[in-house]
């Protein structure tokens, strides 16, 4: 009987780990951070032609910083409120 309980607890741990691993906030946050870094770097030293097109606004810099902030928000949110596996989820053995 204890072997069965051990297997059940191992499966529950694996299910919780998979739920946290495939949390959509991790994917969205990671992509926004990566793209935010790229766009921010592109916007640090714009050419005169780029500034003229944007009417003097450093649009790449501001957009990159906003993307970084949004990505960090998603990652912090994921860290503060980790995904929980609901009771009775499909594939989860019941007691």
C-alpha cells in the first residue's frame, strides 16, 4: 500500500512541476524580455534619418523599455503566484 502512495505522490509532484514549467507567463515574459533588450539596444543610438521619421521621438528606445517592463512584470507575477495544479485535474490520480 505504501508503494502506491509513493507512486501517487511522485506523479503529483511531476504534474505540479509540468504545470509550472509550461506556465504561459514564463513564455510571454521571456519573449518580451528578449525582444525588449533587442529593441532597446537598437534604440540607444538612432540615426538622424530614423529620428526624422519618428518626428524626433526615440521610439525604439521607449518601446524596448516598455517591452522590458512588461516582460519583467510577467516573470515577477509568475514568481509571486506560481501555478497550482487544480484538484481533480485530468490525469491526476484521486485519493
